[in-house]
C-alpha cells in the first residue's frame, strides 16, 4: 500500500514488481540423436509449470489482490469486492472491487482510501443489503483538488457500471485539497433489497479526480 506524500494528494502511478537474479545449473547436453524430448507438468497452487525439452512454460496465472480479475459478461475485467453487508454501514472504498481497470489504494495520516481515481474508474460493492426499509440518500467522503469547472462526479448505479443511476455526487475542491469533504445527496429513487452498487467516476479533466475514503447510505 503506497503512502501519499505529506501535505500533497497522492499522484497517479502504478506498482512495479521487481524480480531478482536467477541462476540455473545444467549438465552437458547430450548429442541431438540421443536427446529425449519429454514433458513434465508441475502444478503449484494457481500456477502450472510445463517443462518441455528443458524449457519452462507457465500456464495459468496467480491472482494477487486487485492486480487481476475475471472477465465479465460484457468482456470487461471484473474484481469482486470484499464482503459488504449493510448499506447503512460505512462502505470502505479501499475494500471495493472494480470493473474495467484496477485502482490503487493508499494511506494518508492514518486514513486508508482508494486513489488516485480518474475518469473511467468504476468501484463496485457486491451484495449490498438495503433491507426492507429503503435508502433515500447517500454520503461520500473524499478529497480533491479539481475545480467545479471540471464537472467531476461520482455516479451511483445499480446492477452494473451502465445500470440504473440512482444518485450523483458532485466532486469539487472545497478550498483546501488536503481536507476530507463529506457530501450527502438524495437518491433519485428509494432503494431496497440486496443490490450490486457501482460508483462510476467521471471528470472533464485528465489526471486525478479524487481520492475516496468511503460511502454510506441512509434511510
């Protein structure tokens, strides 16, 4: 988890894995006429190694956190969220899944958050339980440095990233991009039952739009 620079919002970037030096020991090769072409398959967890004539072929891939996902019905990449529970408890953004492209998480002064989030990022919360008494409003806690002219928003959708929009939160700098802002808006309709909730980020400017701490629904 990357830590944001003190007094500055996290900047966009990506993780880079490093691989250390490797070594191999081999015996003298047999003449071509005596060489055997064999195949050995080794299964280690989620990775399958196939040895063909001394070469190693990797079949399959391991999944590490948010770095990989499954393919959705629309062909997009999907990572499910951690167990969500009640819509009326805080839904932590850093625990959300995603659709399309993954997002980074970080910590600033003890607050874990999802970000930097840019236009096109989609966070998802699976099996959010609104119960029989419906929600009528939603609150988001975030910080941003974009001006109102950027028209940055968080759209709250149900079912999938193109599903019914039931709410929209405006994202704009309140005068101090180091301060967390809490904004509550009324939903466009009442929501009940169990739902997959998608938060779709949009912005009229490139680069970082916001850092999101959490969202929470209310009766």
